[in-house]
C-alpha cells in the first residue's frame, strides 16, 4: 500500500505525460481511481507510514529516500539481452520450519524472472546466481539450495517450453491489447498497465520469444509518456 501511494505521488507531483509538473491537492489524490478500492483509513495510515519512514514530505512530494524506494520496486525494461544457450537452475529443499525464509527465496527468484519448472525447481536463461547467492547467504539457506547449469532443458522446442514455463503467449496478448488500447485510455492508466505486464514479463532473449512478439512495440508506446 505504501508503494502504491509513492507511485501515485510520484506521477502526480513530479511527472505528467507532457513532462510538466502538476500541483496536487489532497482531495484530488485521494479520489484517484487507482486508490478507490482502498478505504480512506487504509490510505491515511499508509501516507502516515510513508512520512514516518522518510519517503514523503509534508507537502506530499517524495524525498530522495522515497525515490530510491520507487526505483527499487518498479519493474525495469532491460532491452535485448543475449543468450549463451545455457539454462541456470536453482533447486531447493527448505524445511517447513523455515517457511518464511523459503518464501523470501521464492519471491526473489520470481523478481529476477526465474520460471518454476517443478516443485522448488526454478530456471532462467540468464546467470543471476550472484543475486540468488546473496539471498541464500543472508537467510542461511546454503545447505538447502543447489545451483546447476545445463545446455539443454526438456525435449520440446525452446519456444514451446518457454511458453509453458512463463506463459509467454498470455503476456504477448496483454502487450497486444495494451497497444490497441493506447489511443483510448489516459496516460496514467497506460503507464500502470504497462508496468503491471512488465512485472510479469521475464524479458527472455529473442530466441525464446513468440515470433510475433509485441513487447518492443509496447515499450515504444510506453516511452512516449514516461522516461525513467
């Protein structure tokens, strides 16, 4: 909830589709349709929490710490990334008594774009072992985690396999729909929708994407409104 508040404040106070700053009134902010599903008390509590943590000032603008927080939580587009042909696997068997630590590891793998190919077995075409190792060491999970590299994964063609693991056709259709809607919806809604899709997109290398991939065009539509 705090992160949603930060994003809305960032958009309305420091960025507009035309690049001009906008003056924000509290009533306008609280009436925002992206926050309407939350009750007033929840929003007020989140704003108070954000102020206590030093993320926003009294005038509703973001502090340096608030902007850094946003930078860390917003999904990013990495552009085209080359593939070596190897698959990087993380396999773990964490005891139930360490469930909370296991959940942290799982969320970390999802955030890095790993796909789950079996129970507690995750794969990525990119070498993120360094990032995963940081999580493993921080939460004392080393004896429960195995790292492996393979140049072959399964018996199916790679695009069929990646579609099963990451549901790439579904993501592709979401991008396609966003492009179609881009002339009908307002800039703020488009930005939210794009970032929501990007959060789900593992940003696979070209060789693993559907032939009619819409991600590039959707990114160009997004860039017309926002510069990160």
